[in-house]
C-alpha cells in the first residue's frame, strides 16, 4: 500500500471509530482516536501503531476486573460492557499512582508526574548522572530538602556508561543480546 493510500485508510478508520456508540448510554466508546504523531516522537516513532484509542477517558469503556477466586469465580464484578462471565479482563488508564516512601521523600501530592520521570529521579537519588537526552525530569517536588537541593548532574550518553560490578565487569554486547532475547520473549521486540 502506498503512503497516500494508507493515509486515506487511516482517515476512514478514524471516522468510523469516532461513530461507535454504546447503545446503552449513547456515549461514544472511543472519545478520541489519536494518530501516532500526536502521541509519539523520536527516531522510532514510525514503528508505533498508526492509531491509539482513548477508551480510557472519562470511564467510556471498561471491562471486568481480573481478580478471580481459586475456584475460578470473579471475586468482584463490574458493570462493564462484556456479557456473562467473559475472561477478557483489565484495561489501562492514562493516570496512575506514584507512591514513594523513605528518607528521600516528603509527604506531598505530586501533580503532572509521568512514567518517564521515574528513571531520572532514581538516577538522581543514586547520585548518578542523568543522561542529557533522557526523557522525563527529576521529581524534586517529592524529595526532602537534602535530596531536592542536591545538584542534578546531566551528562552526555557516552558519560553515562554502566558502572562495573564488584569484579569490574560492565554491560557488554553479550549482555545486550541476552536482554534483547528476553524482551523478544516478552513480546516487546519483533
């Protein structure tokens, strides 16, 4: 399929998905259909899905919880859209929960944190440099003064090589192959 043909098909799919309505409530099942370029950027963005569906917004769509008792019955039920005792369960939300405990953290509510903020924050707490090209930011607003006031050290990618273990061994090509195979086994890589 040529790129201009693909774009026409994508436009058609978007229009049709935006018409899907829950007959019980009259609400759209997919309040918004995002195009890849609205969500992703970077060198590998073209490998992402062309469309992402926002069924998570405003409770528009949900399914039964995945908690079952040992005898196979649902421990809790939900008024989801699936009939009967479907085994299809779980859904995802754009919002999550971040709970941190220990000396570095103060009791506070953090607004606007993203998953991408966790790695830079952990690196900062470990006293390691944060790669300058890393997505996310250090969540200083959740840190006690001693940690929040510590200078955030940024470094170029070549300056953030994995430190060696007790035997001086570092992350090498063989480690990379093992990691790639594990990720492939989990379905993260094709």
